[in-house]
C-alpha cells in the first residue's frame, strides 16, 4: 500500500457519567481520530488514546498531533508499505511517543486487513469468534453507590469487575464488595497511587480473593513491584510500567508481575502488542486488554487484539452504551451476557458514521 492522504480530527465526546480514578475525574473525552487513505481509495481508521492532560503518561492530545504532523506522517506518506509490521521500523528513530505511533499504525492495520479481505482479528492471528469482557468502575461517592453499580453490571453478565482504588478508598471498599459478591471475579486498579511503604496495607487485599491488583506502585517501576509481589499472594498486574516487549521481558524476569495488561496505545501499536502477547504466552503469563475510554474505533481495535489466544482474562472493552449516548461506529459495540461478538467483515468490522464524527469534531487537518 501507499498512503496518499491522512486526516486528523480532534473529537470531543461527552461521557454518560463522570469517570473518576486516582489521578482525576473525566466528564468528556477529547481525542484524535486519524483517517488514512491509500492509492486505491481504501480508508483505514486509528484512534489516539492520549488524554487532554498528561495524567496517565507524558503524552497528550496536543503532543500527539505535533508528533503526527511533524514527524510520523512525513515518515508514512507516499512510502511503499507491504505489511503493517514495517511501520515499527519506519518509526524506530522516534523515541517513545507510543500513543502517537499507535494512532497511525492502527489505521494502516485496518487498510491492510481490508486489502487482504480479512477481519482485523484474523490479520492479527486471532482465533476467537467472541470475547469475554469485564467492566471498569471509577471511584464513587459512596460504597453503597458502588455496590449498586456492581450489582447492575453483574446482572448484565459482565465476566469481571474492575474497581479503581486509592488511599482511603481501598480495604473497606474491597471487603464490602467481596461480602456482597462472593463468587464474582473482582480486581483492584490503583493507577500508581501507592508506595512500597504501603505494603502492609496492600497485603490486606489478599483476604478478598482478588483476581489481581493492577499497578499499585509507581508508573515507571519494576523493582519495587518485584519486592511487593514477594510479600503478596494476590497477583500484581502491570499496566503503566510496560511500554514495550523489553519492559515486559525485564518485569517478568524480575518477578515484578504475574499478569500484564496490554494497551495498544501504551505499547506503540498492534505489532508491539502482539509481540508482548506472544512472549507472555511463551512464559506462561496471562494477558488482558485494558481500556482508555475509547470511542468505537479504538474499541474495535481492542476487540480484534483480544481474539489472540493468550488473552485469557476478560478485558475492559465494555459496550459503547456504557460510555456514550451515541458512538461514532455502526453497529455500536454491543455486550450480550458478558461477551462481544467479533466482527467477521474485512477491516475493523464496523462502519464509521461520518455525520456523527463531524458532529463531535472541533478541529481537523488534511495532509497529502
């Protein structure tokens, strides 16, 4: 393929309900949507998962646009690309900026899947026709509110409940949830809210038979997590600490993690995500796909990735209606009894509603 035109759009979508984590509360989701077109007229879509501010990592919507416009798009436009894996090579001279890289690489994977007349899932080597999904719940005003929310999602059939925690909203919360839902798979996500000196407190989580505790310590740490894991029975899952296959390899060798959350944007795209998946599978480390409040485009890429064999734990890819009054794809991502059916049509498997995209667009630019 040869990419002849790229359009970047800044979209703003209002969340159906505020979403609160240890690093902030979100009421709207600002993100970049990238549309790439090749010389045959085939269109592929990618989504940046960077936030408006550098809460999750150092990248932001503005820095992603800058990197795409000034560095990444010039490396892609009018270059002959035989396979999406080559994009990694083209971007080797650019340090980090993984979310920006993933934005354009995802669109190229979409085009490739269409050109080879296969679903994105099949193009990646996925084999599942449906995937198990869980739900991610932010910090609530009260434990009673949280219990009521969890009860609703359990009745809807979600296969795993992930709950955000932070100091002061942790042990009592998880104890109450386990008492109310003794047989539900529950995990705690700390988003780096604790330090190693909190080990005694975190060890109290062992009493609640959690599937995992996600990223309890610093976002760039793999040393202290190894120390903490030796003190805890609950598996530690790493998220923010893993940006590449090399990070995954080192963390596993150190014993810092027993589970890895793979986010496409965080690791720089589907190619690197697949490499991490393959390595973890060889090492007996289960993986799952985390969410970043994506629109339907990012959600579609997550669905495709989760069809790979070592995604054995339910991910965060809930249905569109969990977050949006109206998503930008048709049909929207739908969860039935805790499962999402994997699209079988070529590419990402969903049609983009251009009218809806335009209604959410606050800025755009075309590159040729």
